[in-house]
C-alpha cells in the first residue's frame, strides 16, 4: 500500500482497445460491453488463479499488464489494489505484485476462523429458522447439486459456498454473515489454488446432513458435522509448488 495510488480522477475512459478477443476472457468479464478495464484485469487474474493457470508466486509486472490489456498504469494499479484487498495478490513495496502465496500456517488460521464462525452461526439458524426456511434450503441444495455436476470442477467451489452463505443469512446477524462471506471467499480461493486437479469433492451429502440435524433440533450434532466437513475441505489442500513456464498472457487466459 506504500505505492502512491494517484487518487481518483473519476473513471478513466479505456485507452484504446485491448489486444484480446473478448471470447478469451472469463465469462463474467464479457457480459457488459462497456465494462471498464480495471474490472477486466481484476476478473482475468481471479479466473486465472481459480483455474490454476496463474500459480501462487507468479509475478504480475505492471508494465506487462499495461501492455496486455492496452491500458495505462493507474488502471493497472487500481486493479492490483482491488486484488490485494481480496487477498488474490500480494503487493510488496518496491518489488511489485505477485499472485498470493499463502503459507500452511495462514491456511490453518483461515480455516480455524471459519470453523469458529460457522459454529457460532448454526445455533442462531436453529433458533429462528421456519419450516419454509428449511424447505428452501433443501431446494437450494438440490438445485446446486444438479448444477454442480454439470459444470467443470473448477466451478464447484463457488457453487458449494452458496450453501454456507445462505446459512449466514439465516443467522439474521448481518455482521456474522459479512465476516463469513469474506472468509468463505478466501477459503474458496485457497482451495481452488491448491486442490490437486480432479480431486474436488462433492459437498452435497455433508451439507444435507447439517440441514437434517438442524431441522431436528440436534444443534450440537449439526455443529460437529459442519466442523468435520470443514476439516475435510481443508485436508484436500496440498501446498505443493509447481511453477510451469508459461507466458503471462497464457496464464491470464489472453493468449
Ligand atoms: Zn454429488
Ligand atoms: Zn460445504
């Protein structure tokens, strides 16, 4: 954050067209035609990281990003700051940006915090949830499960996390729900980065068991099931470092 991010000259118009085909970008990035360059860079990096093209520790030099996206330095800096805010990249003073490289210890603390939050949320859900709430939770689980198996595994983390986010809402504590949403997105990132390809697990049955226990008023068992579920999720993470030699454009999905 030491790098003077020259503050706001409101939304700069994109300078020239980027040298990429729109089809090469992440699906979300091509949605709006007038989408700003900052968002395009943000989404290309996120989707590169989530799909394991961009590996932890990869350098993201400002000059190269300017070139690749056909934009000026301030746009690139703003995108990098958003990415740093969301823990996708690390900004190191005088050494530029790189894809975040969480340590084993950080991953452990992240999941520890998540288990504590989810354990606090479940009893609150049990206190207030109505039959209709449980019915809609089950419907959501069913729909997501169907959708999940028709998507590539790289998309699974996003689908699986919506169940947890819904529980956060049902706690009716917006503060807990907000912390949970933040921590879930960080966990999803870590899982996506470090899960060996082809090793994603379907979370459906474990989710369904949590709902069963909750609805039966067996809150302690629901909490224990959730705890086990989160420990299993964490256990799939393998902090192995492989550094395939690919061009930045390729890793960003622009090649
Ligand atoms: Zn399944
Ligand atoms: Zn889950």
